[in-house]
C-alpha cells in the first residue's frame, strides 16, 4: 500500500483539515484503503471519517463534510496507491516480445492490472486475480473492464497466453458477466489458431454470456521482423481478411436483430485493419454505434473521415475564415501516413485539392523498415523511416504527421527521434495532426 499523502489540492475539502503531506491514509469510514479503487469508492459519500497515520507515528481521526461525489483533494505518492501488477503471461502474439533490443526501457514493460483497465482502458487477461480481487470488483461494481480473451476454449487460451492459468481467466470472465460487470473484450486473431471455425465458436459463446458483453473487437495479429525464438505465426492476407470481415459482420447483424428490443447492438466489430487489408469500404458512421472500442482501432478511420467531411461542409464554398477562395496563398503540403491508411487519406486530400485550387501536395505511405514491412499501421512508424524515405523530396511548405506516431504527450517517435530532429533533417516545418479529421482540414486550410 502506498497511501502516503504527497500534496493537498488548494481549495479542496482536504485543504480545510489538519491533513498534511506525509500522512498515510489507512481507513475511510472504517474501510481499509488498499489502493486508488478503495479510495475513490469510499470517499464518494458526503460525510467521511478519515483514519490517518502521521509522520511521527500518531493516529489522526479527521471528519470531513463535502458535497457527495466531490473529490477529497488528496494526491498520493503513486497514482495507484499500490504497486502496478505486471503481466506474467507469455502470449504467442505479444507485440512487446517482438520489439528489437536497445529501445527505451519503458517500451518493454507489460502491465496486466485490473485497476488500469477500469481507470485507463487497458486490456487485461484476468489470469492474475485473486478471489479477493474478484469479490471486490463485484462489490464495488468496477465496470467496465477491458479483457483480452482471444478464445473461450480453456486449453486453446492457455496455449495462446502461454500459461496454464489461461483457462482460469475464462472462469473469472464468466463470473464477472454473471454478476453484471460490463465487459469490453478483444480477440487477437491468429490465422490457423483461433480464426475460422474456432472464431465462430468463440463468438457464439460470447453471445450466450448475454448483455454484460458490451462489445468484442476482432483484431488481426501484428507481426514484426523481430520474432527470433518465438512461435511461428502466419499473417493475414487479403482473402483471409475478407473472409473474417464477412464472418464477423454476419454475427454482428444476427446479434443486432436478435436483441433489437433489448439493446440492438452489433456487439462484434472488426478492427479497421481488416477492412483495409481486404480493400473494403469502411462501414458508415452509424455502424459503429457509440464507438465502444475506438482506442482499439475499431471505427477510428470512419470517425476521422466523418469529422473531416462534417468540417468541410461547415465551411462556405468560397470563404475560409473570412478569406475568399481566390485570395488564399498558394501552399504545398506533404502528408505522411501508414501503408494501410494511405488510400483513405489520399482520397481526403484530393477532395481538398479539387475544391481549393491554391492547395497542392502529396500523400506518402511510409514503409515500416524498422519493425518490418508487414507492419502497416501509422502508429508504429519511426522517425528514421520517415527521414530515410522522404530525404531529398520536394516536401513543399509543411509536412503533416499524425499524432499517433508520437509518444503520448510528447513530440518523440518510437525510435527516440524528435519532431525537431525530423524537421531539421528534411528541411521543412512539421505540423502534428490530432486524431481528428477536422484538424487535418484545419492544418491545410488555415494558412
């Protein structure tokens, strides 16, 4: 437990008490506080009795009155108020195991913490939960939880997760579903292992679990060239991607129609990658309902296109921010993206060029030499690959790069090159485009 108070937010309920940095929070209303979930749950009420241990070893009992649900205002030494739980599995498809050596240490860390699943949307396997953990999830109604399932066959799941505890995780999943805990699930689909007939069996078992299963994404396995010593796996090709999309969409339609009066959800969704691999149109906006697994790559491209088209419609034909179309300065842009997204981004850029003849430029699909060319998503492109493939080209006035190429909250690529490094090497200003189609439009038109 690490419930030591680091600081108190000014103006908060705690700021009006005798709590000071260094105090250790032990209990709230008689309930032991082990981590952030206990803290959030038990500090919700309007009348609280806090039991703290001061730095000099004295016990402090402090009463707090506040509006219900208002944050106490305590900040602790660690976000979880406890040690983070790491992953003890050895998944046959684990992307982290496929990273080359010599990258920054944080990239090799694997978490498998139910608290981070609830608080940050991380996917977990349920293989490291104790009976107390399960009982607390149900008691505190910790929901939704995101689970990497892959298959509901115990033996096959144990094989895929590289642990004998894979089957036990399925029992935990069923127990949580019976208790009404909302679950978003993920299937990393590996050709020849859990696709085809096995995938159908998994989907049918999910349907039996009922409304607790809010959504299930089917994601193609990602394979890098750095797989020495790992189990041999096959990549998706166009035909298998097409077959999988048809298979999953069939179950989604059946599920939607069967439960129309209850919730009317498709439940089962293919990741965008599968549609792109198959050369298919991305489904319309309404297909993705409330986008339950956007961060897992389900509907991300459709939402981006929709945002772009809506933003374009809001602009008048001849005026951009008060500037007439024929008064716009001529500008040339270069947009970079991954191989899979290229035709979709190219189409959006062509729309702008067609409407505004002062705009010109090119879209480039950057091949992933660093991880291997079978990796085709934009989020795994490195700075060195960008520089190597664009060096010496006429990149115009600005280079636009998607934000998902960079470390969260920073301007650093996976290989530790910075945006400034890339700009200097290529001799062109670089603008970061947010994962929002409107921001792409604004980056080009708001000169």
